């Protein structure tokens, strides 16, 4: 009897409030929208993972002792914190949306988190192998002062001649032991080095990007004790102006 009365009450409520069932396409549209948002967040997280892989593999591990006294200190100075935060943020967004899909609620927090992490790293590896990590990093360095600021000490290591670190593009080779360098602030430097101190001669062709360890001997004079080929391709910039010198290699 109680079930019969309850059913009648429900029917009466539907009639009084003129409640109509929602069409199936609305539920499908909502489900598709949630899946789309979740996949988009996952892809953005994967791009962040690609940049992290790119930056970590090109992190001057071979000369870390020249940059910091300890390996741990070097790692703490050069970790791409900005991209780790982006990765965590978009993994969280992806988790939220996937949890609200039709069957997502059945998965535990742990399972959804593991799936998001594995998917982000796997896709990030693919995107890195396709070169997206480098392209994204360079594009932001080219165009965003804020991004360079967020990179922190990592972005400034090779722009500190007073500390013995200098990078730029070779604009003139004057002799076998000296050349002119244009740094990221469009300042020209006269660089000298002793070829006998090098086991192999560095590649000092015109327009090559290099980075150097040494000492600043005068306002715009630098003595290099180590000259390294750069691996990435950040631009030379001053404000919003970009000097397009090719081939670009790394300031890092």
C-alpha cells in the first residue's frame, strides 16, 4: 500500500510541476563535453611533461660542478618548477573531469591518479620525441618576459659574465684565439682563449651559438677557459626585439 501511495504521489508531483524527461541527446552532449575537457587537460599536461623531459635532458649535467657545488644544489637551481606545477594542475583537472564521466565514478582516486600520471608521461615522451618540448620552450622564451622570469636562475645562468658564465652568437672571428660575441642583451664581447688549454678546438664558425666558462677581465672583455656547443635554440633578445641569427643553439 505504501509503495502504491508513493507511486501516486510521484505521478501527482510530475503532473503538478509539469516535469518532463530530458532528451537523451542532452545527457550524451554533457558526457561528450566532459570527456573532451578531460582529454584536453590531459593533452596539455602531456605537453608540460614533454617540456620537462626536454629541459631535464638538456640541463648541463656534464658541468654541474661549475654551476653549483653539489649535484643536489644544481638540481634545485635548475629544476623546471613552473612546468611541474603546470603538469600537476592539468593532471588534477583531467582527474576531475574523468571522474565525472559516465563510468568514471567507479574508479578510485588512486586508480584515476595513476592512469593520469602514466598517460601524461607516456604522451609527454611521444611529444618530446616529436620535438614539441623544445618548440614550446623556445616559443615562450622568445615572446614572454614572464616566462623567463618564472624559469628563475636557470634562465640566467649563462647570462652572468661577472660569475664566469657567458653565452651568445659568434659574430666575428678575429684570430685563432679571439672572436667577437653578441650576448642576449645585444652587447658585443671581445673573447680570448688559449688554444693550448683545449684538448680539442671548439667550433668557432660565424653565427654559431656557444656558451663559455671563464672570467670577465674588463667591462666587455671575457677570457674563456671552456667553450661549449649549446644544445637548444633560444633566441637573442632585448625587450621584445628578437635577433634572428641562424643556426640557433642553446643559451643554457
